[in-house]
C-alpha cells in the first residue's frame, strides 16, 4: 500500500499500511507542510518559514528508512515573497514527469499566484512567475496535482468556466 501523508501545522503523520503509523516533525521549524511521495518512497516536502513581514518556502526530501531530512533548498527566488495567509496561501507541491517538482503559492498582498519548478538537473528552482494577470473576487486555491505526467493547476473566479494551466 502506498504511503499517505496527513499534514498539520508542523507535524506529518505517515501511514504506510493499516498497521504502521509514524509521526515526523517538519525540519527547521517550518510550518504549513505539504508533501508528495514518489514511486521510490521518497518524501518530497515544502514548508514555510517566516522572515519578518514575509517568508520563504523550503524544499527537502527524506529517503525511505532515513531519520534525516536533506539540506533545505529555497523555493521562492524573491526574498520574503511568501506569506502565511491562511488556507488560501498554503503552498502546493506536485511531482511531474521524471519526478520534477512543481510548486505554487498565493500571495494576498498583491493577489499573485506564484509558480516555480525545479531545474531539470535538480540543483534548484527556476525564477518564480506570476500566473495571474487580473485578480477576480472569489479566486481561491485549487490544489496543484500531477495529470498525465504534467503539473496542472486550475482555479475558479473568472467569467469563463475557469482556467487551466499546463506548464511545459
């Protein structure tokens, strides 16, 4: 049975089978964790850490059977461009083709939906880009999820039936 991860503010609960449950603390005091598990059982985790008026997202991994997280890698390139602004602003993570990491988050200060993805070589993340050109009332976060090997992000709140973004 594949692992499931139920996330609270700073604790990850894992269940690999009906009989095994584990509790993992988020690394470096990060909050609002979001995780995805790949086919090899590696946990891919993003967490928020406050840095004054804003904050930053960090990405770490944890190998199956390990007790340690990898060294953190900063996700957002614009310092302090992440805000812990409740459920709508919580970052989302998805694994795309060849395990490429995709991340989105919402910043209510400027009504921006940010998106980034990991470089092909896994050494860091691309510069973040804003997905919203015009903010509409009622825009809300819809989870980022892999779809046929691509990360797909949709949201309501436009006069049309919604938008679909498929990063390449």
